[in-house]
C-alpha cells in the first residue's frame, strides 16, 4: 500500500513544459507596452486592450468554460469598462472609478448566468473563471494611468523589462534540477534587470527599481506557472492567453509600487 501511495503521490513541483510561443508573446507584448508608455496613455490603453482582446478570445477555451460566447462577451465588456474609465480619468486619483468598472463587470457576469438556457452546468466554475479574468484585465488597466504620473513611463519600462526576463527563465522549466527554482530565478533576474534599467536609464534608486522588478517578475511567472498546469495549454491560442494574462496581472501592483516609491 505504501508503494502504491508513493506512486500515486503528486509531484509537489510539477514540470513546466517548454512553451516558446508564450515567451515570444510575453517579450513582444512587454516591448509594446514599454514603447507605448513613452507615447502616452492612449497608446498604453491600446496595448492593454490588445492583451485583453486576446484573453476574451482564448480564455473560455483555455479553461474549457461551458458558455464560451457569453464568457467572451463578459470579458469584452469588462475590458472596455476598465480601460475606458482609467483613460477618461485625467486627474488624480486616476483609479478612482476602477471599483465601479469592476463591480459593473461582475454584475454582467452574474446576469449572464441568469440568462443561460443550457441548464447552467458548472455554474460556480464559470462565474469564478469569468471574474478571475475580469480581475486580471482590471489590474492590467492600471498601467494606462501610469504615463500621467511622475516617472510613470519609466515605471512601465522597468516592470516590463523584468516581466520579459522572467519569461526567458521559463525556458529552463523542463530541467528537473532547476524546476523548483524557477520562481526565485525569475525574481532574481527580473530584479537585476530592473536595477540596470532603473539606474542607468531612468536615474531612479536601485532599491525601488529592484522591488518593482522582483514583484513584476514574480507575479508574471506565477501566473504563467498556474496556467501551464491546464491541459489545454498546448494549444497556440491558450499560450497567447497565458502570455497576455502574465503581462496584465501585476498591473495594479506595479501602479502602487511606482506611485509610492518612484512617483
């Protein structure tokens, strides 16, 4: 019995399969967000909307949700509400209307469940998945406000560089020896690159840059690691969703750290 239990035991650190498309997509999206940050909040909104659109397109398939069209509609509405409210708020506090956008999107998610005519299978899973996706997009929408804040463009650049480097560390995820160290490696290299960018280019303190880089890299890697466990992650569309989610998830943390330590 002990031998059978040992064989059935789950590996506490599961393997993270090599996903080069995820890495490439993260690098591309991080670069796009960085460039748009220096051009102003409108282009950042376009970049975030692009990532949110990818999530609306592929999130239902990634999680195998029972009402894919309805879920895509919910994410589209939530994305427009979140990005639109931040973009149209031109005075500080820039995230003042964000809770209203989040609450309205959640209401749409619940109304969608009431309108379903398929017997509502997997009701709780569907609601939880949709609200999780909305929360990711709302967090990413926080990046839209950063170009309006002091050093906000560099906050985006520093955090995006850390996210990009964390995606590169995923490439060693197939190694059994390094598997348990992927998150620390992502945070270590993300913090190091953030220090280099912050000190040499942005002229900000190394401590604030390191904190921003470590948090951005860690959150981004954790998001990809969680989504990598899903059976559907082998599909190209699912990998694009994983890349988009990993760039957007840390948005509100990046905003808070940037405002408090670099603003």
